[in-house]
């Protein structure tokens, strides 16, 4: 049977890269095996959840190109797909578990539980619920009910060991003696994560649960709930966590963590997908650059590593640069255009001129946002000289005379193309008795304000005769102020 997998984020924040990687693994598995990818919103935490966060999660997934077959905005046979709309189902499931003897009502007050916890801590013991309410007499229960005492529902954990086969880690076993009778329905009638996720996975026919390693400790509770409900237990696959360079769990202290932030920073979605796929998974060889189609063809749960993955921003930058280098020029221009508009570097002389500029700059760009800085000298009327460039290349004695000679000569170069411009610059340098590099570097500062740029002769031809001469004239005026 084709697999059914799900990604179930909580809308208490934007789409984190860890969540995005989990969604990607589920999506790749579904697409590889012609299965169904379900998007489910776990929004039972009313105080922390928001519609804006739901929108942000959906936008992040769409930017990555991860489409879902069933979900809150697409519908499906198991709708609704937001947990806040499924509360009655969880309450009914909890009631059935009580009726079947797998769960019981707990009338313990928060104050009693806190006192028990503090007492255990003072003894140096790990606290576990003492099953006080499981031993209540019928008369005592009647008294509590008559008084309208708040009550939660706890699952009665059997003493036996709980086992499950993990597709990544192999067989995993937990001793029931170490699992307390956990709450499945709070006293306010809201479900806990354990109940809601299992009920949803049962009703939505989820066959494979692919999620982070941090859920391994939850899994025995979920296995017990599946079994108590008489439902088949899905195949579990717990994937490694993503760590920062300091080998600690990835967080804001390591920099950006939300997918939308990486979008704003100028990463291409294809590069981000490629990078995330290789965080904890390998195709079995040394390949690093893989299209989404190739990832789908090669993805398997067996290729997931049991060890944690390190988020290497330098590696992401390199990979993104490779994707920029391979992107069709028209697609690249379309991606860069809004960034230039936002920076006030608009309009260009023409669309074709912009295509030539972007093509010239792309070998130096690792992110789309790099094009803003790289393109600035070409799209502004006046040049700002970097201090380093002035210090390094504008101190040659008699430089003004050399620049003036070049200006005069360039007015007559015909045609104004790279071979003729290069020949002219080198000829003028020889006539002036200076090294060609001296005049080339000074001219680069004149037209870009910087010590580095694409090939100077390509730059001059792109700018054209009139703009090149105007910038050389600006340099002459600048040099005159330094005399």
C-alpha cells in the first residue's frame, strides 16, 4: 500500500529549518513511493498559536516547493486538518480509553502534584505520579464529582516493556516501570500532544511517522496509545537533530533559524532543499549537488544517519553559489530585480543591459542579496571610493596625467569593445611609461570605486564610452582635491 506520511507543525513560530528538514524527508518519501503527504496543523496551544504563524509555515513550505496532498487549505478525506477543529474527537477517544480500562480520571490538584514533585527532588529522586487517583474508592469519586472537582484523564501505563522498530535506529525498548501514567486530557478538556497526535495519526491512516530524534522519548507512550485503541502502530523513523557549529542544538544564537529568513537573505529554494536533504541523509555516494527530482529518485529511510547533523552556513553559501551559477539568466534576473528595486538601484539602462550585468556579476555572488552590493557601482550616477582603494591604487605620482591621456584616447576607440579597449589601455600605459597594471587598477577604482571587480575591460564595455569617460573625469576631479 502506498505510504501516508504527515508533517504536523505547531504554529507557535515560523517554519524552523529543523521542521523544514522533517517536512522535506516526509515529502521526499511520499513522492519516492507515490504516497500521500499530509499537512496537519497542531494548534491546540491556543495561547501561543496564531493564524499569522500558520500562514508563515505554509509560505515557507511553498517557497521550498513542498506541496501537500491533504491539508488545511486543500481539504481531503480526513478533514479537518487543524487540531483546534478536532477537539471533540480527542475527548471522545479519551472517554473510550477510560471505558475500556486503559485510562482513569485524576482529581489531583496542581498544588498536590507540585508538593509531591518537590518532595521527590529533596530526596534526590526522579518524580513519577503515584497513581493516587487510581486507588480512589467509589464513594470518594462520588464526593469529588458532587463537588465539581476538576479532573484530568491519565493513561494507565502497563508494567511490561514497550518495544518498537525504528527505521533509523533499529529496535528500541522502554521499561514500563520508567513511564508514569501520563495525562492525555487536561482538566480543561484540552488534549495533550500525546493523545491528539495519536488520534490524528489513527484517523488519517498515517503509515509512517518520520520526525526528529527529540520525539523518541514520546514514542513508547504513542505505541501504548495505538495499542490501547486497537489501531496498527505506524513505522517510526526518528531523524537526527540539527546542530550549530558548536555542536549544540540549532537556535537563534547560531543566526537565522526560520526558512523565511533564509529566503530574505538571498538563498534559492532549490539550494536550500538540496542542503537540507543532506543534513542527516546521504544518497550513498559523494554527490552533493542534486536536483529535487534526483533527491526523490534516491531518497530512502535507510540513507538517514543516526548521528546528529551540523548546519554549516559556509557549505550552504557554497551550494547556493553553485545554484546561482547554474540558474538560467532570465530566471536569475527575475529573482534579482525586486532586490535592486528595494535598494533604489532602479531602473537599469535597459533589460538587456541588466542581463549582461547580472551575468558579469554572478561568479562573485553566493546569495541573491550579494547582487545588490555588487551591482551598486554600475547603477549609481556617482562613484564612492573605498578608502582601501584610494590608499592602494590612487597614490601613483602623475596619475592625473595618465588618466587624462586615457580619457582622450578612449574617446576615439572604435569599436568600443573589449579587444580594442584593452589594447588602448595597455598602449596608453606604455606611452606614459607606467606598468599596465597601474593604469588598470586606477581605472577600476575610477569606474567602480573598489579594488576588485569583474574583468575591467568587460566592465568598461558594459558601462559604455560615455559613462566610462564621465567616471574617469570624476576621478580627475577627485585627484585634483588631493594635490
